[in-house]
C-alpha cells in the first residue's frame, strides 16, 4: 500500500472518529430530551480562541465571529476534489437558506499556509461566495488552530517533488459562543445538512 493511501486512510479515520463523537452526543441529548430542539451538547475539547488573517490581510479572531453560529471548514486551495466540492455545497446551502443564511458566519481555514497566502485564499474562496471568510496565517497560527479544533492535517510528498495535504473533511458547526455542537459530513444529504443549519440558527420547524 502506498504512503499516500495510508495517509488518506488516516484522514478518513479521523473524520470517522469525529462523526462517532458527534453521534454519541446527539444520542445522549435526544434520549434525555427528544423535544429540546437543540443540536447537541457542546464538546469543549473542540474549538477555542484563535488569531488568523483574512483575505485582505486583516487579523481575525474567534471574537470576530461572536454573536452568530459559524460553519468552519478546513482545507487548502490546491485540493483537487473535497474542498471545491464542499465549498460548492456550502454555497448551495446558503442559497437554500435564503435570508436566513445571514444568521450564520462562514469560514474556510487553510491547512497549507505556505502556499495559501491571503491573496490566494481570497481569490479562491470568493470565487464561490464572498460571504465565506478565508482564513490563513503563519505556520504557527495555523497549527495552533488545527490543534484547538482537533483537525487532522498531514503533508504528503508526491513523486514529482511537490506535495498535497490530507485533512479532515467535515464541516464544523460552532454555536454563537464558538462552542462545537456537531458536524456536517462530507457528502451528507442536503436535506439533513439544512435541518442542522436551521436548528443552529434557531429557524427549525417545530416538527424537526
């Protein structure tokens, strides 16, 4: 088995582990109070303060997003499939939410700051939607955020001397206090994703 395949299996294992944790928390809450309408209980081990740079080179912290829930996705601009697919899905969710989309923050966080400068991130992310905040920074800043959010990210050398990045593929759902409340898995059904987002912004139908 090639090294690249091993790293990819590791990335998907990390995503699966995060999904299991989220699933357990969902069960714990719904079993105890199935009519609560909340997403899941916060998991304090994921998330925390951060300081990054947006596409205009301006400092962005967790406090920049305070007051509204946030969708956060970690990836890189050289990503061949997962990242552009997820950003396209994110754009579609925003369109489906209509005016309610303004009740959320959206962020795309690089795991490859050496190549993803503020300008590169801005051009890439805003090609999908300008409501999505591109976040990059120094290697130290990015590594600190990766660690705080328990993101899997690994540089994988390629035969031509270049490299790619394996990384977690889930969209992180953070509440208005920047506390982790769940994920949207890569490739998750759009209807399920929208239900989660409407609950996150407090716009869920009574029957959800």
